[in-house]
C-alpha cells in the first residue's frame, strides 16, 4: 500500500488561508521532521494503523474473533483525565469561576509555548481537520487539531467527521477551534491542558490518554463549546441521546446527563427486557449533546461526536449487549487485559486474563487485570442500535431531559421537576460518587452540577443563568427528571436491577410527557406510585420499591443546606432564581 503523502501544510491548495497560516506558526514552534494533513481516507487510516503496529504502539488482537481490533497501552502515569492540571484561561478569573482552575491567558500561553518549543523534533506533525456534528448541520462546529501522535489522528477519525469534508466546511464557515497537542515526554510534571475560550483555542501537552489528547471531545465539544453556546444562544452538555419507540409506534427523544462512568453508555444502548415486548431503543449518542432552541418552541439536539470512547469494565453481554457486539470489530482498546488467545479482557467478561493492562503476566497481587478506566474507541456506526437520526442536520426534538448520579442513599429512583426553573435547580444539585474516570480517590461523593463540573468552560453562576434564559425561549420545553439507579439497602445491595429494566422508568417519563401517567406530589417533585410504574415480569420486593421511592425529609434538608453552601461560592454571579427555587423546596418540607 502506498504511503500517504507527507507534505508541508502550506502546499495544500484546498487549505483555508487561516488554517495554513496557523499550521505554519505551529510548525515553526514545534519543529517537526514532516507535516501530514489528514484526509480521512480509508487508505490513510490503514497506513496509520500499520505505522503504529510496526512501532509497537498498537497490538493486533485475535483476528478471527476480533477482526481489525487493536490494543493501545498508555503510560501507567497517564490513564485518566487530569482535572487538577486542566485550566480555563479567560482574561477575568471571575469568568472562569470557582468551578474551574484558572490561569491568565498570557501566562498560560508562555508556559505552553515553552513546552511546545521543539517538542516535535524527529516526529511527524499531523494536521487533523474535523467537524463536530453532521457536516451539513447548521448546528455543527469545526476544529483543527495539530498533534504529533498518529494514535490521536487515527482515533479522531473514529470520534469525529474528520478529513477533507471538514476542511471544506472550515473554508466556508471561516471559523474553527484551534487545538494543539503533543505527547511530549509523558512527564506528569510537564502535563497541562489549557483552554482559551475567548480565543476558541486549546493547548494540551504531556498526555496521550484520550480524554486529554482527543481535543475534539471534552476540550472542544464541552469546555470550548459551552462558551460558544452561551455566546450564540444554545447549550453544550455532557449528555447521552436516545430515541425511545413504544409498541404503538410513538417515538420520543431523551437526553440524559450523568457523571462519567455512571451508566450513560448502558442507558444510551439499552436493550428492552423480554417482559416489555415491542419497545425499541436507538442510540444517537452516549456522551455529549448540543441543544438548540428551535423555531417551534422545542429544544432540538444533535450529537457532535461520530464515535464512542467508552469505559470497558462492566461492559458485557448482560449489561450492554449492543456495546458488547459493537466492539467485536474495528475497535481500538486502551489499557485492557489480554487472554492467552489474544482476546481483549476486562472485569465483567468471561474467560481468564493472561496479560494485564501494563503488558505483564497477570498476577492478582498487582491489582485489576484491566485498568478500571480502560476504554474502547469505535465508530458509532458499529452500534447495532445506531439511530439514522444521528445524521439529521436539524437534529431531534427532546421530550425529556434526565439528570442523575451514583448515590447509595437520599436520591430516589426517579422524580420529575415541577417546571423548567425547578429542573435547573435539580440539575445544579446533582451529586455522585467519584469513579476511575478521573484521577484521585474513588467513591467520594461530590457535587457535579448537570454532570458538567469538569467540563463547563465558564462560571457556573453564569451557566445556570444561561440555562434559565434558554428555558424562557421555549414554549414547548422538555420535561426535566432526576434518576438514581444506584440506591442501596443497609447491606450494600442495589435495590433496583438497572440495565434493561431502566426502560420501566423511561416509560413512566414519556407517559408523563404525553399526560397519561399519574404521580404523587412530594417536596422534591412528582414521583410515581407503585401502580404508575410498569413492573410486570419484574421480581421486585414491595419493601425494595418503597425504599427506592422514599423521601427522607431530614436527609433532604441536610443535602439542600449543603447545596446552599455550594451556591455561596458563586456570590453575585448566582442567579437569584436559584436561591428562590431552593427555598421553595425547603418550604415544602415544612
């Protein structure tokens, strides 16, 4: 196979002048041995793959059982997002807010440019033009990532609409997000991710892990896009998107915001239980949604991504059959274990690991065989329940938005906000136990508003005000709900079976949207009575359901007092409506 042409960016006749000028500036700073402008072609992807295999960075898996699948091992010190090294660099520190680490733009540029100076010597510089969202969608936004990692270039092809078509759209739009990345020396002391929302630019150095290196994902599609969204009048959110079709053929579109590793992918690819025949679920996205007020007064959504960067542990034929089938071909696995037969392996799968995620013979004394945050990167089109609506330029109209987190207690199985303003408070109050998706301790409860704590590119006070303003523009807003699949009894046993059975809760939600389902009024919102939920075929003890739907008044008062304390840090930036809504809930408890 012929090797793709490696050429100076400026020699490309179809490259927009602004892109070519920036590429040349980066080239002068980083001093690569060559420059390659990615086209997105199959031949290019094949050559990048072969190059990585030859270098030992990609390991081919069992070709019979996992055709065209590969294993990538990141450095053991580089296995998750590094929130403590992630900065939002606005001119005013108050604009970044207490929810972000801040650095002045001039200081941040000096620090990063010194790291990037000569950083690509001896390496190829890849120019990766990409589009977040369908190429022809007015809601899509484009970017260019410059990287010295062929793994990043190959992964961006799976995760975005990458290549010539994106470059052509950039030429038409005249606007793009600039993302500069280098793996550097993978030194944790020289690892930073800087965001410059006022400049629509990102600089990431010292990491090869996807969440820090695939700049179209969290960096662009959330941190930078959330700033763009506030400026332009829409929302960029950490949300899955799914289509839910009833046996009668009625389709509703639902978005849901959960912190990382709290079940977004499982819900997005839900397989209806056998006891609920005729229901269908199609996946539009598992991680990020961009929401736009439409001319009809509804909120319309697109998934800006074209692939999945999903958590492997816990994914199996029982928990998520669609994801399990999806990753059995044309997938890049990261930091999983291997069986003796060369199959990928992680906790939750059958079989026996032979090689752990660091390439060592597996020994339980060394910890889990697969890293708890091991991943798969795969095209969304591999998904057996891929929704054709994913490519709709106009997006889909939302019937419901769900907030949720991983909580052992307090939060019931489901409740519905009274209205949009109350729903913004519900989203602001989301809390979850931390997982292996970020560095730090696991299992610590932290407040994660709208599941956006690591991703909002500006002050949360302004962010909530923007949510409130969006609601005022909607004459037919989606209903807002909160769920908690993870409530446990005193012995630590999960009270709700989860996975496909979550459809029973979704069914109640869409019947509430349609005005067909009943509910009980509680201080925190509307909740289903036992008879309002479809429990046919589900062996759930009455005592478990009662606990799942219980509202512990003293515990809620304590939690709301904690939320009020969290609000204090935003000072005058906190919308007064948020205090009033919180006081209203407290008043309802008497």
